[in-house]
C-alpha cells in the first residue's frame, strides 16, 4: 500500500507484509496415530521453509521411518528433517532447547498443559491438539438408521482410541429406547479380534496399561450407577489373551459422572437424554473439552442453529469423521491451542514481518524485487 509520508507530509512510503519460516520446529506425536500426525505436521512446516525434528512416541519409535525415506527420495536437503526416537522425558529437553523455535504437540491434555507451561516460560510459540469428549446431538427428527451407521465409523474408529471419537450420545428422551436398541445391535455386530485381520472392526488396546485404564473407567461407571446396556468390562469371548476390552454401552449417564467427563480412549459409549434443544446443547457443552461435535436431524436449518452453539472446533451434520487436509483441525477449551491443517495450520509455521520503505529514497532495485 502507498500512502503519504506520515512524518514529512511529502512523498510516499510503502509497506509490505512478508511471511518467513518460523525456524526449527519440534513435532511431538501420540501413539494412536504416529504416522499420519507426523506427516501432516511436518509437511506443512517443511512447505513453510522450516526444518523439523520429529519426536515419535516410545511405543512406536519407527512408525515414521517410511515418511523420512519418502522425503529423502524426494530430494529434501540433508538435515532439514530428523527423527529422534526417545523416551517421553526427552520431550521436555527438546521443548526447552534454545535451538527450537516452534513446538507442535498432539497428545493428552495433561501433557499439553505441561508443554504449554514450558513454552510459556520462554514465550516459545506452540500449537496443541489435545483430548476430547465429543458429543453427538441426536434430535427428534433424526434418521436413527443413518445416525447409528455414522456412529459406527465416528465413535469407534481405532478401537475407540482417537481424540475426536464421538463417545457421548445426547438423544431425545422420545428416541432413547430405539437408539439403545440400534446401538446395542450395531456394537454387538462389530467384530473384535486380530487387528491384522481385514474383517476386524475393534482391535486390542495399545498396551496392558491402556486396557487397565479403560477397564477402570467401566468399573467407575458401574459404581456411579450408570446402566450397562452392552458389555461391562469383561474380556471379549475367545480373546482371553491380548489387550482386548469388551465394547461397552452405558445408559442413564449423568453428565457429572466420570465416564461422561473424562476421556476414556477405548470402545466405551454413554447415552444421556434431553427434553428440548436447549438442554441438548447444554449437555453437549458440559465438559472441559471442545474438540469435536455432531448434530443429527432432518431439518438443516435446525442443524445449523445447534451446530453454531456447540463449543467445538470440528463439527459435522448428519455424518461423522470425514475431513479434509484443507480444513483447520483443532478444538476449543482444553482440547488445545491453535489449529493444524489448511492455511490456518500453515500460517502457524511462519513469522509475519512488516517492511516499510520511503519511496523517495527507495533502495536500488526495490520495485523489481517487489514485483518478484
């Protein structure tokens, strides 16, 4: 933009806005999606001109080697991308290292809070994609057959070990019985077994520790008075060996219960009923998280009205879980800070610079440079 010189009142000055690479980027990824999370983070950082250090999870240290090989074969300069497999404690060292200019983390809210504190001490830019306790609001006029089929893909992908899984179903009291019946049938029909078998829909938990954690939540739900509609914490039939958890469906879940508030990260679903639209929205928003949400209804105007009131960063109407690399991914509240993917994610790996020039004494070649 060209404007009169603000100091002398004569001549013209011009300003430009430029984006520069943020510098050295540290990306830390979780065990539930190490390859895709690393690829998406590092691709945007590299495109922005940054160099990247990827810190894979200790439980999957070699998950991103194929990505590194692909970058090498594509001709990426040596040193522009590095992988550092190590225990979790190394993350703190890297986060506070003066050679790191930007941190991008995906994982638990507890770990994200610690990383945010460490970055805050040095005012180091950080993007956090954290946990979720996402709700599907199922209104009176929803097609339950379509809804339940969407929830098969949206609530139980990766054996329920995914941050955006729709684990809370908020349904009209008038449709509760039919939804319980349909959900029970759907979950019971999902094959639990060997993850290497193409027919398997629900595999084991990632570790014995994670299985114990999920079983602990199921026990907490039973003790709090939630009604077990399906499952209940036993081992799936014929799968006594391995880190398997019986898919479990709870009804009569009060929003204050632990199973309604904390991220379980397993094949555990809960159902809560509402009387009217306002109560449905209040229940959906009654959590410290705000990653994802969905609305199922036959009225598109009603769907948009409700979806805009959900405190969630990623939302769907009458479907669940398709997304696009061009669209921003991230959440409200304790589900994170900032966004990944799309132009929003790309911009996070850049710094913005303002350049002002007095055109009366512009450097030689200024106009040519500007055109380039």
